């Protein structure tokens, strides 16, 4: 079979010759009913019978890799898809740099590798759970379809990690795969493993911010795992990145369309002051300062996903050749880092300054810095939308010590501009910087569904082009 094409002859579509791997095929077929049970319980609520215009991977060739068509989500063909193997691939970093990439699990790194796969796997169903109620308030059928596309692909990314657990980790892997279906986002008893994936996603602006900021963290993590010396993980993540790009597109354009509609409404009403919040809200749109607060919240929650700035776990994963840096092969250094340093932002003697640390222990910090640069580009594109309308306002990323719960800054009270203050003052000013209950109630009041093809809620602008080049009034979701 051509490894760029997908075999649909088994219950589980794949391009890895699963039909010949009877042991793994049987194990995955046994896992499948539990997955469908989870999807029916925790997937999009109230839309399992809807016909949705979704893309399904039919190839891993970057050109023409997906086809579009109507499908009910529980009947979506979740598959196991790996990017084509690279002939003669070697491990690109760490103590094993230059050695042939592993096709099986290196015994001494088994536990660490399994943990990396489980943590990545756990984030995928978590975001589906966080977003399960959003369909009820979708601002258009276009947006509803995009939500469901993100959801089914997060489900496929879970399958990708479960395949690796079943194929390469024996009984331990099977137990971990079962646990991935038992944890629940926000559960008091069995929460998801990372904090941001236990937060509520109460409204569509939250969803767009999540897919911009938190899925961008996902992109950085997948890109780092795509460098792995364990070749099946590398190939799995390389293909997942193809799908992840759409999730960030949904976030960036969703926030951008929200901004555009706000600015247009202000101009139409002759309102020049973005801080005239009551006047702007009277127009039925989301004021720019509240969008900034939502940005502050989701950016800081996503920063916490990178873990502690100085980390022996990250150093060990790098040295072992399991998880590299963002775009590892493009970095101009020795890719071993035993003598290298990296500047880490710290709070020293009452002020923030960069302190050189061994580059190996600062792997998380470097990835976070790359993430911040990537976020800044997107925020710059949002500001261009505002500029074009002539409204005097600019969004910005808050200081990286603001509102942190993990890492060196978690004990500090810092404003979005980097001002250090007492906890009491910070608490008193919290609602200036983060969404208040009243902000949430206002946004919630706008969340009324639009179900007619071509109609959009009043708080968001239509997209410039449709999915799969469809016209503006295309029926992306046929509601049952």
C-alpha cells in the first residue's frame, strides 16, 4: 500500500498496514466501543444526528490530503495516520544525535516516552469535553461546522496517541489508553492532567481564544515531539500538525471577525472611544477592552502549559532524544547543548532580568519564548483589523509574569504591564485585567444561535471566504 494513502477496509482507517498487524488491530477494535461511548456522552451535546460538512483525511500527502462531505459525527472515520517515513532518518539532537532513529521504544527511556505520549493524548479528549455545550449557541452554521471539525480532529489525535500506546507499550499502554477515556475535564475526582484543560469554555469568544492560544501551545508541543528520535511518534505528530493548523485558523479568524464587527458597529454609531464600554455594548457587540481581558486570561493559562522554566524533565527528554525544540533542525547550534546557556527571565532583587542558565535545563523556557513570538504575530494581525477601521486601540500580550500559577512567577502579583504589587492591590484590580462575572454575563447574553444558512449573530462578522470555497449561504450543518 502507498503510505501516503489511507486504507478504509478496516473499522479503523489507517496508512500503517493495520490489517496485517492483527494484535494491534484487535486491541484497537476492542478500545473502539469505549471511545464511541465516550463520544456520545462527552462529545458535542445535541448534534450527534446532524449531518456536518466535514473534511476527512484520505491521504497524508500535503496536497489534496482531505476530502469534504456530509457525515454524522459518530460515524466519522477516525483513523491512524502517520506521515511517510523518511529514508535513513537519524536522531537530530541529544546524546544519541546522528544515530539511526528508533523504530521501537528504547528500553531505558520507556517510562519517560510513555508519559510524553499520555500527556499529549490527554489534552485531545479534554478540549472536546470543554467545548461540548458550545453548539447550542453557535453564531452561524459556518462556525458550528468549524467547531465540529475541531472536535472530530481532536478525537483523531486521541486515536493517534492511543495507537502508539497499544502498539509499543503492551499492557501498560492498554491501561493508559483506557484511562484516557476515564478522566474528565473539570472533574473533582478524575480531572485532566493539565490545568488549562480543566477550565470551562463558556462562550464562543472563549472558544476562539482557546483555539488561538491553547491550540498554539499544542502546535509547539507537537512540533517538538515531531523532532523525536522515536520515529513512530515523530511521524504521528508531523501529520497531526497538518490538522492543527485549521484549529488555530478557527481561533485567529474567530477573534478577528469579532474585532471587525465591534469596530464596524462603533464606526456606524459614531463612537470613537473604545473605552465607552456601555455605549459599545448597547450596540450588541463585544467591546475591545473586554476582548483584551479575554486575551489576558487565555494567554496566561496557556503559558502555564509550558511548565517550570527550569526543568530536569525537559532536559532529560531532550538528552534522551525523545522531545526536541521548536524547529530543532533549523537552530544553529550543536543540538547537544552540554556547554550552552540560555537567558531565562527571573525576578531578582525586586525587578525582572534575564539570567543565563544551562540551555538543557531551560528547554521549556526556550519553547515558551518561541510560543510568545508566534502569538505576537497573530495579535499584530488583529491590530491591523482595528487600524483599518480607524479605531484608536491596540491589543497586546500581557507581561509573562502576570496571572501565573506555575513556574517562577506563580507567587508574584504582577500587572499586565509588569508592575509588581501587593496581593491585596492586585486582587482589588483583578477585574480591570481579567474577565469579571459581569463581563461573562454580558458575553453570555449575546450567545444566541443563528441556524439559517448565511445568517450570522450580530456580534461577529461573516468570514471572507467559505470552507472548501463554498458560497456564503452554504448549509454547512444539516440539523436533524
